C-alpha cells in the first residue's frame, strides 16, 4: 500500500514534476560509502494525518548528513524514529523499514537498549540528568555495566576532552550539571552521548537554543567527530547546513523532496520548493 | 481605552491583595487563638506524662500517649503510603506513559478517592477490621489511614512528576537506560522536592485526621506497646477534652492542638531543609 510513489499532493503550487522521482538514489556519491542506515518505504501517521510519507533514504557511514527543511516537516520525527523514541508517542503509527547495519530496528524482538546505545542523541535544548557533571557521563558507562572506577574516571575525562569541556569543568566535576551554562550543558550532553560508544550521533537542531559562539563550538565538534562517527543533523538553518553537510536531504511536508551534496543542493536546486526555500532562507 | 485597562489592572491588583491578606489574617487568627489559649494550659507535664486517673476530670497527667500514638500512626501509615504509592506514581509517569487512557482512569479514580470524606474511610476500615477479625488497634488505624492518604500521596507526587520534561526522558532512553532506571534515577531525583511535599501532605492529613481513627484505632491512656494495642491520637484527645464541660479540661484541648500544630511545623521545616541539599541538581 505504501509502495505507491507519492503523487497525491495537497499543495499543488509546489510541484515536483521537474524532478525524476528517484534521481537521488542513483547519485554516484552514495556509491562510494556504504550506507549505515537504510530507510525504505517508511511512513508515519498520527491519526489520519501523515507525518512522514514514503521515505526512502540511505545514510552514508562516516559522513555528516543534514536533514534540512522548514519547521514541522517531519525532520525531528524521522530522527526520533531512528532510535525508536517514537515508541513514546502511542499516537504515532509506523510502517516501513529502517535497518541499521543491516538490522531491522522495528523487529518485534529488537533489543531497544542496544539499538539506542548505538546512537547518541542531542536534542534542541540540553537536558542534563539531575546529577553532577561527572555522574552525567559516568551514568551511561554504568548502564553498560562498567564498574571499574579508574576506567570510568579516564573515560569521563576523555569524553569531556572530546567536546572541549574538560578545561572548563575539571575543577568542579562534582557540582551539579544544571549549574553549567546552556552551551556547556549542550556539550556535556554530547559527551554523555559519546560515553556509551555510539556509532551514530543524532542531533536535533542542536544549536537552536545556543548563542553563536557555543553553536560554533558544537559545529566544530561535529566536524571533528565525523572521523569516528556517522552524524545526522537536523536543521532549518541554511548556513549551518552549508558549513556541516557532506550530504543534504531536503524535506518538505513529510516528504523527501531532494537530496545531494551541498553543491548540488545550494547551487543547482532542481525542485521549485527547494529554490523557494533557498531564496527565503537565512 | 488605556484608562480602562489601567483601572482593570488596579482593580485586580487590589482584589489579590485583599484576598491574600484575608487568608493570612484567618491563618494568624487561628494560630493566635491556639497559641494564646494553648500556652496557658501548656505544661511540661502535658507532653511528658500519660494521663493519670481522673485526667479527663481536671486531675494531673498529660497526653504523651496521644502524642506518641499519633506519631506512630501517622509515621506508620505515611511509610505504608510511600511503599504503595511510589511505584504507582512512577509507573504512571514512566512505565505506562504511553497508555494515556489507563493512566487517565487511574488519575480520575485517585482524585475521586481524594474527595471521599475520611469518616467513610473510617467506616470502611471498621468493616475491614470485622472481616479480618482484628480489634481496634494501632494496626487497624494504620491500615485505615494508609488507605486514606495513599491517593493524596500519589496524586501530589504525580503532579510534580508530570512536570519532568519529555526531553529528559528521551535523553535517558537514548543512553540506553531502561524504564525502571529512568523512574528511579531520573524522575525520582528530578521530582524530589515534590516527593517531599507529597510525603508531608500525606503525613499532615494522617496525623490531623480524627474521623478515620475514631472506630479503628480505639483510645487508651497508655502508649501502645505493639501494633495490636489500641492507641490514642491527638485529634481524638482534642475532641474528648473539648467536649468536656470542665473548663480546665477544655483549656487543655488547646494545649493539645498547639502540640499537634508544632509537630507538623517541625516536620515540615526539617524536611524542607533536607531537600535543599538535593534541589541543586534539578534542571
């Protein structure tokens, strides 16, 4: 049922007719790197409204993939489906397939803890756990069953250094994380996510609550992290997409309109919607 | 137009001031009477001795039996309410958070129970005692008061748990925590001040209620030695003394009321101070 390519569009003024429907899948850039995540014929409904419609996407490994699009186009929903946080919203009905490293994440016997630990999540606003800076990072390690105190201490330091926070907090590791500035909290959350050894980092508009300097720090971290991790970054900021992306997926009203390299998206947009979005963009 | 808005603003500001002040005045008035009348009848004997023969006719002794009985009763039932209520409150907000209708039903039922007058719980406890074949005792009192304060505890704690941001839950899930870890590590810590408030509220209701213990806890002049002994309670001590025609006994009722108020005050202050230490971690 969901295999029919989208032709029903309630907003006729945006036509995709000038774009071949599956042009992106044949892009040569995708051939180079094996995909770590494969999404096929993926739909999400809330009641009768479709939030995501027939999403087909391959996320290349070791790159930064940016999900670009206006607010409310389903970027965040897609991101949250990847680590099955969608389960927390019983009104969301999901069908289709998402595989990570070839594993179907919606398989009924899937071990959710393991799937979620493969991915670190960075949300729009930082949510440090209600405990000290040190424990925030140690907590993920403890969940993984690491008990060795010295190992934990080393890992906490390593991950705080990874996000450039160590020098700022090394003298107050045991003070509450809630006392950090919001930019520091966001980097702490990134470090906390790295501590569980993920392969993928999901970032949902991670800089939207931050000032320009903190945002820049997060972006610099991302560029450094892509050597070891696959990053998926949701944003509606064009310049951020330009700075970060290896691969851009442009979404609009629950559909993937276009995808490609930053050069293709910014300099040679094919669809009308994307052209309009780029023109009105900031 | 501008003038009307200004007038409106001023009217409501004054309305709030008047209401706030009148509430404070009522509180001060009640406290004033209790303190004024209570202090006059207060003596070391009142809080250090069990009633002697003829206490209720104006002879010597004190109400230590009721003080200790009330503390046992309220302490015991608050502890039971905590044991029963904590899993329910956390479950409603973590484990069953996706089952909105189920949780909504529980909330509705608990709210309904909250509104049931305590004398009904007393009657229910009495029926339960007859069924279980236990006589009026500390145990029966604790069971009844627990039933009576459990909905209060759960709903008070639940309201605070509901304010824990969704993002915090998602963050904890994405670290790979399971639901029970999230409930006890994240939600419990984050809602700790609310938890203390809920405990206090339950304790306050438990220690101050007369109707639910009227049939179930009995009354005695001695401090209970086991849960099977009947026990005196402060609200009933106040009630019995107030209904006496003898002025000295009546006066002592105010001293008992003062003691009851002081106990609640001391416990709230201690627990407030102890939460301050934990509050710092909260987002």
